[in-house]
């Protein structure tokens, strides 16, 4: 398309047994990255507390892929 750039695909991966600083930073990244410039996908291992902490139900335009060990 003329005048329009393709979005950059941006993926994050997190495997965590607890919630702390790195998870807070990831949450800030997921919520703060420009959706106009990036398609965002999160790869993670299922854990309800982690999902609630990140606010995955409310995070705008976020794709998720659950990974198992």
C-alpha cells in the first residue's frame, strides 16, 4: 500500500515461577508498545496468576501463544 508501512512483528517470551520485577517490566512493555507500529505476541507457559497480573484479558491487540514444557 502506498504511504503505509507494514507493522513489525514483535514477540515476547516469559517462563516464570513467580511475579516480580521482570514480570512488571514485561507488563509495562506489553501495555506500552505502539500497536500502530507493532503486532505484538506473547509466548508463555500457562499460569492463571501470571495472566491476571499482566491483565491479558484487557491488554489491547495482544496475541498470545501458550507454551508447555
